[in-house]
């Protein structure tokens, strides 16, 4: 076991090689072992990985891909192994670390360096004007928070952010506390990722979730994967695609970049994947121009109508808006496919043939679709495709937004939302006996603006790395620094923790891997995956420190301290018995009948579109929608940038400095450009440039890398490029930052 955590050499050793055309296999196994051994050592690695996603173990804190009914003994992927190693690390960011390193010194380090310091071990406090965090007792921390909240003129002067790894029990307790305190300011990471999906799906099919199960994926005969890189972001999805492929399914990949995982999958759990040629997945890859997806699906839908490849019985029985959609698509001018998508008419025809000939079609998507100005309309156009073909409410067919963080969908189900419905608030009032506020609260972008304006003075984060996840990094940093108090519940230090308010607190919490003993017995929590399956999670490792408290305990103890007897919720009883929280969830949220009993085996929440072909829209019918495509204006000499992850990261957590599948090693500050754009802009491959956005937002010193991406398009990693995303540039209707549609120009690097 090394004595010191990994250091960051910067980009001095950056190497550029050839992109890979296959994913996983032996390199994935070796990478998993290397990360585990470095962070945990051999015995802890073997013991911990054996518990990931098992019935008697813990849910992976990485992605929200569902578990199969029959689980493999190694039911995790390479990036899941990295996530586990990151949490179960033996390194510690203890009081000695904070005594040695000032906040200013830490802030000068990279996100990779900060994240590799290890686990937080006790509550830490940064006093006004102080240069170092110092230990504080839990009682002292709760008292400081209670005092600052009590000093506010209105509960709406506080905002409470939640990341997607929070358990159902902690999320339900948090939203209950916040609403009992008196505000609906409950922004969460959904605001920055799949909010557009929720808005579009609620509007068209009546529920803001997908309509398929894992079994549907495996039994589809056409799978269209749009704006998604499962090989890095949801690697276990590749196993499901391989199963579908073995049953004869066709797979289409639609993405500006050709990603390795959808080209060929070398399944590390099969001999063929380790020593053979693996499985070719995508039958058709469409290298679409950034933000051309709506135009593509409109072109497909027009062709379906022209060929009368419509399930008229389904449409007549279940859908509204057909006549308006038909008139819009057939009577208006045809889509200029090459200009809007960068694709040929032949490529669109090939996709249309597959859609028209399929009896069981599923469309899957992720943030490549959700982070544009027209994201909601784009997803609605995909819904049009599914509805026109009658591909919902039957096995092997439907809509599949693939969520990112492990319980981001569960958090929303539990009420973590700034815009709760009246029906939810009514049930909450009946279940908990207090009247929650009815006025809608602030989402992520609105919270940042309110902090900048001085309208929000307390920022509380349940997990996550808010500064590095949010848009317009400089503005977000100024917003956090302008607060009276910032509080972060976390397992490890990150950049948000050294960009705090006048008072700043770090509250260390248990991770998924660790035993949670409260009230004299081991507790378990629950999570909900991308396909609405709810299952339990119980850590088995000894906690990193005796001072750690669970997220549930932190929320409930704080609620008791802040609220006293203002409401009749038994916070301290909840803190010692999570089953009582599940009883309250059962009373407040439909679908959780007999929650405690059913959690033993897990269960799937009801979905009216999937289960009954029933649509809970205002009309009671699925809605076909008219959507108008307006391309992003990209002036001459400018590029359209999408921010993305490397293979060695998950969200803002950076595991390493390599992107094996894209051929990038030992560095992250790269910008991927089409070779013809490099020539047209007068650049040279390998040149060091600054990326400059609106209002001279700047991300400095990126190496130009020639890459197979459509003309006029660029790609670079976040969080390094989040500074380029304007705070005011958000998706219509959902408010999601437009991180996949950033207009930039390139300048020689500043000194």
C-alpha cells in the first residue's frame, strides 16, 4: 500500500494515441485491479468488490443502470470498480491534512489532486478570515447551522442542493426537513442532467420516467442509442446490448463521436471477451452534428408518414395531436438533412428502414440530448417516433432515458424537487402532519443567481461537487463565496469545499460501502435505478472514522436541532430506525405499499404507460407534439463545443488522467477537432490554445487533437470547460444548462 495518494503531474506527460475501436476486455480488468490495489490494497479490494450490487451487499455508487435478475459474482464494471475504490480508499484527509494545507493552497491544485487526498474523518470548520479548516464538534456544527438559519429573514434565503447518490431515506428526510423549515428551494443534480427528459416525458406520456425494464432492453429487436456513451458512463449496459444482439437485435448509435463501447464489446465476464474478438454492437453509426438530433428524428418521422409506416390503431386509440403533427411534417418544407445534421439522406433512409421494419423498438438517450436549448423539444420528437410506431406498453419497446448518478431518479421520486406537484404536497401533509410551502422554489441556475444577488445567504449541499458540476464556474464560485454559510455533507474533499462562504462547514458522512449502525443495529437504505426498480443497499466495511455519521442521521439530527417541536415529525427516532422513514414514505408516495417488507427482495414501481398503456396527461392520451427546429447560430470561424467525460472520471470525480478509449494518456486539457477545421482555423495539431466563449469566458491552455468529429464541432472534458457554459443559457422549459451546445472560438494560448 503506497504511503501517499497519487499526485497530479499536470499535462507535461500528455500523450496522444489512436482511439480504440472496442471496449472492456482484459484492459478493463487490469484497470479495475490497478485502481483497487492503489486505493484499497489487495485484501480490501477482493472483499469489497465481491459485495458490489449483490443482494447482501451495497449498491454501486456510480451509475443507475439496473441489476439483472440473475447476478454475476462480479456484478460491476470497470468504472464501478473505480468508484468503489475511490470511496473505500485507505487514504485520509484528516485534521493533519487541513493543518498542513491552507484553503488557498488546496484551491491551486487540480480537481484530480484534491479528490485523491482521501476520506474526510471529522467535522471541519473554516471561520471568517481563517486560512485553514479546523475541527469542530458535531454539536458545534449543528448549532452554527441552526443559528444561521434562524437569522434569515425568510426560509427562502437558504437553498438545499442534493446529489444523485443520496439514498431514498436520506432524500425523503431532507425534503421533509426543508419543507418543514419553510421553503421548496431543493435544487438537485437532475436540474443539470435529465430535467429535460422529465419535462418532455411528463408532457407527452404523463410520467417523467422511462417506460422500459432491463428485460425489455434484452428482448428488443431495434435499439437506438442517442447522445450516450455507455462504454464509459454506463458500462454494464453493454452486457444488455450484447444479450439483445445475440437474440438478433439491430443497434444504432447516434453520436458526434464514434465511441468504442458501441463499436465492439469485449465482455470481461466471458472467455470470448477476454481472448476472442468480442461482440460487434452497432449495425449503424450516425456521426451527427452537435444538436442535429431533433432534425434527424423529424426527418425520420416525415418518412414514416410518407410511407404510411404508422401504427394507426395505436395512434387512434391512445394518442392526441396526430393531425397537427402530420400537417406540420408533411405540409411544411422538408428537413435539409445534410445542413442540419451533417448526415446524408441515405443514412436517414437507412435509419427509417430499421424503424419501419421493427416490431420492438427502444430509444435510449443520455446527456448528449438533454443539455441543449431545444432539449425538451428534441426528446418530444423522439417520443413522436415511438408513438407513431406504437412502441410503448409492450415487451421490448419503449422510451429509455439512462440516468447518470446511482439514485438521481430515486431522489426525485422522494420529493427532491423545487417544483413539487400539489398532489405530492397534499400527500406529504397528510403523512407528516404539517403544511408544506406551496410556492415553487429555486433550481440550480436560479439558486446561483439568487446567491449572486444576495437573495440566498445559506447554501447546504448533500453530497456532490456543486462548483465543478455547475455552469459558469467563475460566477458559481462568486455565488458560493457571497453566502453567509456554506455546508457540504461529503465523503471526500472537492473543489466546492475550498470555495466557501463567510462560514464554511464540512460534515463527513458514511459511504455506501460502510456499515451503518444506529439504534444498536445495522441499518440499510434503498435506491431506485434508471428503470424504476427499488432495492436495498447495506455497507459492510468498517467506517473510515468513528466520527462519521450517515446522511440520514445528519439530516434528522440537524432537523431536530433547527425545528425543535415546530412539527411533530419524530426526527431522532427516524435517525435510529430507517424503517420508520420507509413507513412515512409508504404513506406519502404511491407505489411504496409494504415498503419495508418488499425491500427484502426489491420491487419495481408502477408505470402506467408500460404496465397499462395508460397515459396520465391532462387529456388522458399520449400527446404527439409539433416541434420547431431552430439550429444553434454558429458564426463563421466559431465552433460548437460539447463538454464530456473522460473514461477515467464519473461526473466531476476524476479517477485518473487517461482516456483509454479516445487514445489520450496522462492529461485532460485537450480539445478534439475535425482535421479540416484545424486547417481552416490556421491551427496545427498539438498547438496549445485557449477556448473562448461568450462574454470572453475563457478556458486556458488546451492541446489541439485531430479527431473524427463532424465539421464545426468540438469536444473537451468537464469540469475544465464548465467555465465556458453561460449561466443564462439553459434549455427551454427545463432550465438545464446547455453544456452540449457552447459556441466558442479558439485563440493562441495566453501567457
